[in-house]
């Protein structure tokens, strides 16, 4: 009997070592940002974002996002946000920068939580609801194809109209390359059976956001202004011709391409930024 008990004890010990440890409970009041994996949160000690004054060519969008995040941090009515449009124009960076700005103005009032829509958002909302703090839940580069209709409708329900909506101290911020978020087909307008219904269903998710802001490919002047701001901040010499040649080789102009060019300038100079 003793041998059997000892064997069972060894088996139990081995199973305990193989089983994953219970995830540590995050301190939702202690950190500026978190990453939610569907079951638990990982704290982010420092939230990195470009200075707001260096984000150029998106003045209208910047003003609206900063003001809305400031309202959320201060406990005032605030919108869920959809930032959609051209790649590399600072949608995600602007959200982070606006949160950093609000945190500096009102320390401890607000945290950013990055998540994905199919990874336990219901559980996240239930967790955040009782916390005496405001949260901006961030879904980056969101897009649903035609097979993701259930996830799209679930997100619509969380935003507005469902029984299980996101709590009052939480707002959603979504970035997407498409305004409709949900994939649309070029021929859907030609469907003879209720074509308007098909389009409305695809736009229904986007319409649930109180603040929807489009980001468009920047002009040459805006691109050069972005380069100038970054280069001046880091003390780097540059020329318009070189900056434009860089953008041509990259196939476009955007804030991201401008930053890559400034990184290249720093590398040529043997400097880090």
C-alpha cells in the first residue's frame, strides 16, 4: 500500500509540474497599459508613443482623438472610436500618444488595454467593469472577412444595443484599413435581392462608433513636414530630394515611411534614435 501511495504521489507531482501555472492577477491600477491574451492580462510598464507635436498632416484627427481620450480619462462622456484609412498614417501611434498625454495630465486615471476581438472580450469587460479606473480597449488593424460574421455581430452588440455591452468605464478604439471593417465585394451593389440590406449590414459595425475618423495618404508637403519634424528633433541633416527619392523607392508617402527615412539618416550618421 505504501508503494502504491508513493507512486500516486509521484504521478501527482509530475502532473503538477506539467500543468501550466495559474496566471497571475494583474494589478489594474498600477500600470499605464496591458495586453490581454483572452484569459489574463500582462502589464506593460511603459507606454511608448511619438510626441503629439511631431504627428503632422493629421491635425483634425489628432485634435478629435486627443479630446475624446481626455474626456474618457476625466470621467466625462466619451465615444468609442474607429480610426480607418491609409496604412502608415499614424492611427495606432495617435491612440497611444493620446493616452500618454491624458495620463500625464491625469496620472492614474486611464489605462490602455490591447486585445483582439475573438480572445475573451466578454471576460475582459467583466473584469474591467468593477475597477475604479477608466480603460481604452484597443483593437489594432481590425478586419473581418465574410466568414467572420459572428465575430462582427458580437462586436456590434458590445458597442451598442446588446444585453452584454461593454461597461461604462470602458471605451473601444479600433484601427482598420477599411471604413466598413467588414470585407465588402465589388459586385454587392448589383445583387438584385435587397442590395441595400447587404451594404447596410456591412456598414452596421462602423456606424456603432460615435467617433469615426478617416486617415488618407499624405501629400508631398505633409510628408516633408513629417520628415522635417523628426529630423529636427533628432538633430539630423537631410534634403528634400533625398527624402522624396526614399519615398519613391518605398512606393508611397506616409508618416511611417517618413520615420523609416529618418531612421536611415540616423544609421548613416552612426547614431541611434
